């Protein structure tokens, strides 16, 4: 795997970070994951805006512009033979020794990772189950993609495989939250439902695309706080993230669903694929 760190292209095996980096000592780091389509990142501005908002909140200075990072992504794809890839931009606070930094972080470690995309056919179904682990609350009002990933890891431990199954978190109050690596949607009586950000979920980029596109297609969207039985009463369910796109769920526990034959899923999936192919 070829990567980029702090201005230099480097092999993954040669990456080094100090144990005094506050991303390691205090979990103070943030990341974005996404893939490219014909060399382009879907909603690139939204990914960077979300990352910059988290960095600003924790006073971490980003020394590279969105155009600098986009040039890195382009180069890493070129080095890989021009193929599209799976990317992660990671920003950790940097080396500041033991003890909390009093003011700001001016020298973060910035890494761009590139992996090969899994050859998974679009429309491949998964099953889902409710997790025993409850979704933790975000440290601030809106959840960010941070190094504080222990809650997701505990949820992952409950599943034999994320390839075949997704785990659904409930909040401490019992509301539907999100998946281990995804946002959740379901359909009941031709209405598309998804949890509100008030449930402490990540404001997913693909989640936002689905909500906006559904509304433009005349599909009614209901966003709020929902009990799990409301999800189980649905006829369709699918999950979203920026790498797996829209993934249909064929069964939630013992509830059988329409999977990749769901009419609303099909409309949204078709719109998504069309947009990706048109660039």
C-alpha cells in the first residue's frame, strides 16, 4: 500500500508516528473515509467540511488545503495504475509529550491511506441484528469520525462478519441509532425513515445524499427518534456509507425484508449509480 504522510509519498510499512502523538495518548484524531469514481470523490467538499469542522473544534491546524489533498488522492490512484481506490484521510494532533496541550495543535500528523476496493457487486444484500452494546453519546452535540472508536469496536465484536451482516445500535434511551459502520434507513407505507442526528449518530455524507435525493424524487422522508419496533414494522431496509454505498438488508433478526427488490431502495440505488456513472 502506497501512502502519503506530511508531504511525502511513502510505503505503508515505512509509516512512523511518535508514541507521544496526542492521537495515541489521548485519542485526539479525526478521519474521513471514501472512494473515488472515475478518479473523482463524491461530495468531496462535504467530506472536507466535516473533517475541518472537527479539527477546528479541537484546535488542530490543518496545514494542507482541500486541493493539496485532492492532488494526493489523484497521484495515489495514478501510482496504482489509474484504478479507483478506497481512501482514508487521517489527522492526529501530533507530538506534544505527556500532558494536555493548553492552547492548540499546530503540527498534526496528516496521512492519506489508499487501499484497493473490494470487488463487491452492487445490490449485494446483508442481514442485520440488534446489538447488545448501546450507542455511546457523542462528546459534543454532533458526532465526529474520531479515534474514539471503542464503542464501534465493541459492537463489531458481536458480529461474525461485517461482510455479511451489519449490527444496529440503539441509544441508551432505546432509540434506533446507526450501524457499526453505516447509517440506517427503512421504509414503511412508502415513507422513508431514518434516525435524527439527535440520536447521536454520524451525519453521514451518503445519508445526506439519500435524504436529498429521496425528497427530489417525491419520496416522503421522516427523520426523528424511533423505537426499534418501528424499524421492524418496515418492509424495506438499507444502510449507507461512503465506500459501500447503498446496501440492502434482506432480514433484520427474524423480520424478512424486500432486500434488493425493495421499490424505494431500487429507485434510490438507480439514481445513485446513474450519478456515479455520469460523474
